[in-house]
C-alpha cells in the first residue's frame, strides 16, 4: 500500500526558465550573494492545487541554487485567519516535500518593527492619518482614466500624524474611523500608488498576538517589509502582483532598508474546477460538497484524501513549467500524472463493484484454496500475495452478456474465459429471477489450468477478475468525477452563476467487494483495483466497513473511450 505520509524531493534542478535566468544574472552582477526564497500564504483558507506551483517554484529554486527557503504566514488580517488554516498549510507544504528548516515565520512577529517603520515614514512626510471612510476612499481614488482626489487630511503636520497614529494603536478610535496612508501620487496611472492604505483599525483578536494590536498592516505595506526582515533575495509572486511591484519597491526605497527583488509568474489554472477561496467557502457552506477536504475539491487536503501522491503533483507542475504566458491546463494532464505515478507505486488487488454470482459446479463444495497474485508488475520487489479461491465467486456484471455483441470476448453461454491468476471457466447455465434478470451463472472449471494457463496450449480471448464470495470484504466505493461539468465553470447563461455548471454525477456511491488482503488497510492507502481504476481508503472507513474513493480511472474516461466494446 501507499502511505499518505509519503514525501517527495523536487527535481526542479533540471528546469530552466526566465526566473532562474534572472536569478543567475543577479548573482553574476553581484546584486545578491546567495538565493533565499519564501512561500507566503495567508492563513485564511486551505491551499489548493494552484499553490503547489508557487511552492515548487520557490522551494525548487532555493534547492537549485543551494539557498534557503522560508514558510511564512502573512497573518495580517485577524478577522479571516485561523489556527486551523495555519496547521493545514504546514501539513500541506510538508506533504509536498518542501523543507523550511527552522525558518517558520509569521508576519505578526514583525508588527513592532512595521509600526516603527510606519512612524519613520510619517516623520519623513511620506505617510499621513486619513479620516475618510471606506466609501469615501473608494470614491476619491479615481479610475484608470481619471486621477484621484487628494484627501483633505493629506497635509496634516508630522506631529499631528504621529499623535493620531499612536492613538490609533492605543485603541482610542472605532473600526474604520481612521487609516494610515502613504503619501505618493493621486494622479499616478497605477492605482496602487494613489496614497494606498498602510494600516486599518480593527478591534479583533489575532490568532497569535491576541489583543495586543487593534491596528493591522495592509498586505502591500507588510509584504516587502517581511521579505526584507527575513533576508529574502527573490520575492516570487503570482502575476496579479506585477502591478503591485512599484509600491513594493517604493516602500523599501523610502525606508532605505534591504531590498529584495520581486519577480512574477502566471498562476496555475485548471479546467473543470474553481480556484477561489470565496467560492470554496460557498461550496462548503452551501452543502454542494462535504467540506474543504471533499475529494472532488481542488484543495491539497482533498487531493491527499482522494489518493493523489505528492510525486504526481510535483510532476504535474514540472510539466506545466514556468512561462510568462497565462494558460489554463486541462484536468486530464493532472490525471495522467496521477496515473503514471500510481501505476509504478500502487499495489494491485481485485475488487468487484457490480457483483454477479458465479457457481462452479464441478468444484468441490467444501474446498478452499489460494492462488498467487502479483502485487505490482511494474515493481519486481513488490512480491506476491495469496488470494482465496472457492466454488462460489463474484465477477463484474459487465463481464457477462447472454447475447454477446460483436467484439465482446468475455463470458457468455458456452464461452470459456480465463480467471485472473486462477483457472479457465466455461459458462454452462444462466439463472434468472421472475423479471428475467440474470442473478447467477453456472460454470465449470478446468483443474489443469491453475495459474491461468492451459497445458494443452489452448487460448482464450479474455481474462476477467473475480473474488471468492465466501472471503470477499464488502466495501463502499465512491466514484468521483469532475465537480463541474463545463471546462470553464463560469461559462454560463446571463443571470446564472458558476453553480449552474455543477456536475450532478460528480459523486456516485456503489456497494461492492474487495479481496481480504486489504482488511487492515489504513486511510490514505492507495490500490489499483485491477481493470477498474485506482482507489484510496477514505478517512470515513471503520473496522469491517471499508470506504474507498476512486482516485483515477485507468485511462481518460473524458476522452469518450468505449471501454465496454474492447476485448477483455
């Protein structure tokens, strides 16, 4: 079995892209002597598959250049952040294989220094306390084609600004009463340079600082300062922060402190899903999914629960690569990586999800035996296991046709097939209920074909899997599909939302059976159910009540492959 605690080491050293080229030039030109990166999530949600690209880029580059990597939480908004998300993010980043050593950092640890630097800007005449409301700030900001308006409080004296700012920190004013703003240029074509807010008043308890603070820094004010304090050399951000870069640079230059370099890359976007924290919350609270770890979700905790291994995700983001072009990646690219990884790593077992009973009439009634089954033909060291065999078996209902269609080579009246690792059997009779439904097959077996080969050299056209009915374990199998039926969930008619594209068939629960070798399988263990797909033991499992999630099919079902028409 495959443990959910698997780790992976990045192979990013083989990569070459515009970010690495820029870093090499910085090192050659003497701008920096080493490389130090960071992954800076805000602890207000669980990480999703898009974050894996940011982790791979930052950690992979640090590894490539023999540098350092920090995991840092941008915990500057106490109203949205929770320790639950901190713990979940740490688990996700560690699961992906990134190692931050002793450099687990929090923006909140730097609040005192940030506050002092804010007062430095006030003393330089580069920041002021503003009394405009949120609505007034928005109205006076201007548009892309028209300049903003100076705040009527922009020209307060340094002494008044320092006094008001200190009183803001002391808690004298209610939420929203005042802000601290940088004094830059309200006519700038870059809206982020139009006297941006540095601090807001929020009387809210912080998950780490408690009630020490009632003013909290904005992301744009805090982010570059955090990088500077930690000695980060290259602040690698997703592309939407490109327009924020001039402000990042302005704060560092005005303070005259150590200056990292910000470089942007496109976000990872995936078809048939959404990548929005707000929408994750809507899906969970609306009951469309069972939680942030619902295996249909694109969160890393959900993918781990579904049975994806970190090796597959790292390979996926490696294939996507780092280019300047924004693109949407087809979901099947990720699934292909998952299949390739599990094909090498997942042990094989036999399971039946739509059982049809088979009685072998010439097999002794009170006899059991075991046959040898290969655990993984892709891994010579995986060994083999014993699988029980008896008179009564289960096979997949789709492996029998009473009136076989052309090119159907599996079981039919009078036809002989091979049982995987077992014997040749021939169908000699069919039992039906009062409605004409097939309920049982009567077969005979050839004792000379044990192991699946005939000593007389006769051939059969199909091999099917099976289970001993007396030994099979009942299971619940959750058949998962895309959460959204449309490649782009936002492709909807006017007046509709992305929720209109939810796939009603994204979860189907079936009752089946599996061989007894998995009786003690732990949550997170992944197996290939032969001929059916890859399945992962779910956390909802209990002793004698195994629950499996389908991790991936054996091939791309969305390519409309007519599997039922193929031999065997």
